[in-house]
C-alpha cells in the first residue's frame, strides 16, 4: 500500500489529520466541565459553562467536517490513481486477460471502495481514537485513579472476548466478497452471450447455473448476517457486564465519600466516550488485514513492469525491414503453445499462416505485436530484438484486426479514430470506408459516421463490424498489417473485393494474415502451415499443395474455402 500512499500524499494528509485530532481533543473537556458544574455549581457560572460546552461542540463539529472533507478529497485522488493503475495493469497483463472481464472489473470496484473507506474513515478514526484514548485516560486518572485502574482492566477485556468473533465475521465477509465478484463476472458473461443462449435453447441451463451462483452468494450472505446479528447482542451482553461492575465499584467509592457525584457522572461520560475509540482501534487492525488481503493480487499486478507497452527503446521505421523469428517458443505455465518457430517476413510481402484451430496462430501474432514475450528464442526487427524496441512507436505503424473484433460504445467516428494521434480529414475517412466496402452503408444511415454504436456493437452485423474495423486500421496508414481471420464474417464476394483492394491499393504494405479460405491465402508470397505449435510446412500455395499432405487435406475438405 506504500505505492499508493506516497510521501507526498502523507504530507497532504497530515494537516487534515491534525485538525481532526484537535476536534477530538476539544470534546474531552466537556465531561470535566460537567463535573465542575455539578460539584461547584452555585448558579453564578452555570450559563457561562453551558455556553462554553455549546461553543466547544460547535467548534468540534466544524473541525470534524473540515477534516473529513479534506481527507475525502485526498482519498478520492488515491482511489482514482489506484483504479487507473489497476485498469492499465489488467489490460497489459496476459494472464489477467485470461480471466473473465467482469471478474476483473468487479475486483477493481470492490477493492477501491474498501480502499476509499479505509483512507477516508478508518485510518483517520484510528489515529484520532489513539489520541482520544490517551486523553481520556489522563482525565480519568486526574479525577480518580482507583476507578481508572478498574476501567483499564475492564474495557480491554471486552475486546479480548469479542475479538475471535470479530475475526470470524471478517473472514466470512471476505468469502462473501469473492463470491460477489464471481457472480458479477458471470452475469456480465451471460448478458453478453444472450443470443447464444436463445439460439441454443440454453436459457433454462443458464438460469440453473445463475441460480447455483446466486444460491452460493445467498448462503454466504445468510451466514454473514447470522454472525453479524449475533455479534450485536453478544457484544451488548459483555459490555453490560463490564459496565455494571464498573458502576458497582464507582457506587462503592461514591458511598464511601472517596468520589463526588460530579466526578462519578464525568466518569460515566468518559467511559461511554471511551467505548467508540476503543472499538475503532480493535476494528482497524481487522479491517487493515482484510484490505491487505483484498488488495494483494491487484497490488502485485500493479508492481509488475509493463513490458508490453514500453515507450523506451529503439524507434524503427517499418517501411523496409525484415521480421525474424528465431527458434521461438512460448507457453503458459506448463502448457507449450509454440515450439521452436523460425520464420522471416520481408517488407512488402504477404505472409499467410494457416492450420487447424488451437495450433497457436493467434499466439504467434501476439508475439509479433510484442504483447507477450517468448519463453525461448528471439523476435527481431532487422536483427534488433523486439524487447529493445519502442513498442508504442512500433505499434503506431501497425494495423491489427483481431478475429473477434467488436465495436465499442460511442459513435462510428469514435470507433474509426481510436488510437489516432492526429485529426483525420473527412476525405481520408470516406476513402477508408470505401476501401473497406462499407461507405454506402454508413452514408445511408441518418446520422452517418455520427451514428451511435451500442455496447459490443450489437446494432451492427458481424460483417459490418469487421468492415468498420478494417476501415479503422486503414486510417492508421500502417506499414505492417496483421489480420487474424479478419474476413471470417464476410461473404466471398465482399472478401474478394477487400483482399483485391489490399493487394492493389496497399501492395506496398507488409501483410501477415491468419485465414482458412483459399481465396485469402492462395496469392500469398509465403504460406506457413502451423499445427500443434510447430511449423510443418513452408511455401507458396502451389508448392504446399504438392508437398504437404495436411495442407492438401485442408483444401480438399474445404476447411480453406475455394
């Protein structure tokens, strides 16, 4: 947590914490004034003392509000910074990308809420409570040391007895939070796939799975509610016993004349004032432990260096380069995805990567993009290792179209200009739309490029989304294009037109494409056949058709469609 609460932040917090402490200390004088009123009140100074008490309460109110609001703003700044760092870290971390997006989102929101609550409420309250407890004890010993000793023995015993149950409630609360995050992720996933459930008559099955998850959350919530409900009367029971003993001892001191009625009343007020800060100190340690447990994974993620987005290193112009993969391997934990891959991609060439599903084709593109690092071997640009290249500048020269490309909420124009550093002209936008065979469709819309896009682009067909995404990469004026099944949602006529445009109007670009259709790959400069993470064939379409049995089988079975 030190990464979040820096030295600069601590310096900003100190004045507000001091204001809160002063406000807390002001209230400590009130019981002492009450004792003076009761024991020495002759009617002459009552009004002045009452007005002094009212003034102290008002000043305390102003100081408390100021401290709370000041810390609130600082807390919001810290939470804002934490959310942005967590968002960035999740985006750039390949293993986090394997999680459900809803789970990651739910975790960030839930943890940031706890962080804000800790900074704004629990931390200041803890510091003020320590000061208040010390102040109260000083006043108590001034008033009567015997009763003070009894209180010192009695009050801590309450928290020693209640601490095990408090820890139990804390653990159950953490379990409930984990289940809540899982349910949020599942809900998001199921909502995004409603068409799948409808088309496959799987609504009832999805309801059953959601019911099971809701039931798990219900059981955790009921369990938590049970112990929270038990905690209150249980706490009240022990507090009452301890307070009764304190009152009994105080009554004995009062009857023996060792204590005045004013001192006794002041003691009672101080005791009740002591309960809240003492409780706050006890709960603070538990909440701190909970927060550290909740934040541990995200903090570890934030601390990791972001290698997939480095903005340092050598800047390379991709206009005329050779990309080399030398004996490259990659895997997740114990699963090997790519095995000793070697290939060359020359400037201006069209390279096709084909093979069965799960062969590692998309992973290969991720390596070429610098999204992940090889576990063995090297990816080089003109003999310069990609790990030493400025990846931001590298990707500024790349147009990448993913297999399941979706549009984002906003307008068509917003989607076309994502990632662009400069404003593009209307002429450039229109040309990109024409080259992507989507111009007529967009201009026919009432609002044209300013038409709103719903979440995940659900108000556009898959083919329309792919063509708009294709127009987007053309607007980047790339020097290198990566296409991962980029035309899978298009009919053969549209696909042929777009591929023809690429080969004629953008023939100077280097193109690397993953495809299953013959029309997409047959004119490629070089085809790499990938299966089980290994390259088993290299050549042109005609060469592989003669020499590679599996490539022949792909063509014959129309897995690559003619």
